[in-house]
């Protein structure tokens, strides 16, 4: 999932109505204050791609399952399920549940919503998340029919799903936002704008949206939620402050219970404080090369730039949150069928070697950087993104003689649009796993995939991704996943920089929240301890 730590620029000093945040009481209410980091790009669950949006949606929506802190699926909208012996057919038995407006939520709503995600006219970047379902890819690509998609509402409380092959992470997939149900009546009445208004954003999660204005979203408990008794907070207030230093000041002034991130340069000072938490985070921070633009269509250039930076210096001097230098794309922390870590078996695909980097650049026609065309590093607004880009800019200058690199800063929505349209040469990016399987880092790089902004294409790679969907032998599938990463990293359309952690400041009074390893903070059971 696209990652952002501090985005959409606002200078926001919270008004007196936020006073008392340290204890979480405001006019007798238990109010939890959190900074989500940006105005969401979209609140359409089937079109969104970012972590900020996912964090907001997690409070008001719920899928068939819900992730715990370790990224493991737990029963949610579905109370039980049956899986066929060959693991290609799932029958979900739903709870009797309701939308936030009190109307019944049925299996028919889920079936309609999932098929909407696949509608070719919607052109959802994440439609491929439903490709494990029989007929889904064919319909989404315009080569098949909706009637052939393996999603069936048997009755109001039974949903049957047929898969193209065993999918070991399918119970995790159905917790993801692309699988959330949406309220058909309002979506059909206003397909473009239903998600822009509080009154038509009818969801089914533990909270409901009450207000969205002045760079702030407020949520109150959803009294119709099936597990409403587990919700303890009276109100959630999500601020949208992109400046991490301002965010930290707000926390230290008692105006936030939890931050979205922490400026790397402040972490040494904060390490002695119990409020600093370094959460595990299953993801990789990297730069994308636009392979459709010279000179980044030359693998020698991509490899030279990748080998000529000092990752340890970046994590030690800039991010300072326990991140690890990355020499592959799939991060540590994902188990193989035998229980070993995928990264342990997978190798480092390159090393930092200035002599080799200089030789590659010279072979590409740019000895000592001479004649290298001007280009820019695109990043979304964030102090750390800027500092990382400046460090890499200087390393390329000192190590390779490339002197005409500029930096381009864009706010979150514009930055995503630039990436999607290929309006960049090199762009910063981050990917947090959508589920705990190597596939979540690999299947996005297929030809034409909505999240593949590099222009990368490889027929053998595409074939392996398709084979993994149908592979019944999990050991054979695992070998194919390693082969996919081998191919991808050999061609190097991206430059891995580090494996994520998530530094955040958390009030000692905030309890019951869940910082999920695959992204988002779940406040369903959160409360303020007096």
C-alpha cells in the first residue's frame, strides 16, 4: 500500500475546544486525538491506495475479517467460514449486522460491492486484489463477463466465493478496503461524489463519520455496529497536519494522544521518553525509476544510481528509527511454508560499490557523470522525505559526479497523480504489505498494474504471478515467488533504500489501540485511562 508519513500542507493550531486532550475528556466525553497526516486523496474505499485513507476507513468500515496488530485476520462481518478441501471455495456465514443508518447489511451488499471494485469503468488501481477470484481478472480486463465472476450471495447471510486456485492469504484479503461493502443506494445516486459528503458516507464499522471540516474529521460510535459494546471512546478526532515538527509540538502540548510519525532528527532526544514507540511495520522505502524516460531505460544507469548511495548513513543520520538498509524489495518478517523468513532465504541483490557504479555509468555513456541529463526526485511533502532526497542528491554528486539533480515537492494528491500519469523521472515511494505474504510486494509489478508506476514489464514475471494464483503446492509457490523477486531485482526498476519501522509518540494514557504491522491504527477498543 502506498505509504505517507507526513503530507498535505496545513498550518493548524488547534482551538480551545481541544483543551483537556491529555486526559481525553471534553465536556464529559472521552475524546481521542490522533493525527492522520493528510487530507485523504479519496474516501471511495475501492479507489483509495494510501495508508492515510486506510487509517480513516478502518474506523468506519469493516470487511469479512479484521486485522489484529500482527496482521492476522480475525472474524468480523463474517462470524464463521467453510473452506473446501482443495481450498478453492470459501463459504462465509455472516453475522446479522447493519449499516450505520440502521438498515440491514447482507451478503448481496458485499457481492455488489466486490463486483463494483472490478468494474472496468471504475478503473480501480487495486482491482487486482480480487484476481484470486474466478473470472475476476477476465472481467476487470474487459475480456470476460460479470456473470462469470465467482462471487455469489446464496442468501442474505451466506456469501460463496470461488477462487482460481488456493490462496493462502485470502482471509487476509477480505479484510482489505477493496473488499469493504459500500452503500449501494448512495453510490448509484451519486457515483462521483457520494464519498465526499458525511451524510452519504454510510459505512458499517465501529465508528461513523460525524464531521469533516477545517482539516479535521470527527467520528462517533456507530450504535448499529455488531460489536458496539467493545467501543469505549465517545469521539475520535483526526487532525490532518503534514508537518511532523508541528505534529510533535501538538503532542508535547497535550493536543494529541498519538502522532502519525516522528521527525527523524528528534528521535535521539525522545528515546528517553516512554511515549516514544517504534512499532514494527512490514514495508520498504524505495525510489521508482521511470523506465519509459531516458536515461532510466538503461539498466546500467539504474544499477549505478542504486549502488552509489550509503543506506546505513541514511538510517543512522536521517530516519534514526531503527530502520534497516534494504538490498531487496520484500522486507523481513514474512514466513515461508516451513516457517523460515522469506528474506533469510532470499539474497541481497546488490551491494554498495562505488567503483562498479562508476564503471556502469561510464559504460552507459556518462563517465564521471559527464553529460548526464538533468532530472528531478519527486517526493510528497514531508521533512524526512526532503532530507532523504537531499542526502541522496549529494551522494550521487559526490560519488558519481551527477550534479544536475533537483528536488520536486508535491502535496499528496498531486504527487499520486504525477506518479500515476508517469509525470516524473525518479520518485520516492513506499510499500506497506496489504497482507503477510511475499505476493503483496510482487504482484503489483505486472504489466499495466495500476500500482506499477515504473513502466516495468516482463513476460516471464507476468507468467509467474499468474501461476502463483493457481499453484496448489505451497513449496513450489514459494520457489516461484523467489524467482519473481530474482527477475524483478535483476532488472531493478526500483531502488530499495530501507525497511520500515513506524516511530510514533503515544500518550501513556492511551490504551486499547492497535498499531497494525501492515498499516493503520485501529481505535475500535481504544480508551483513555484516567
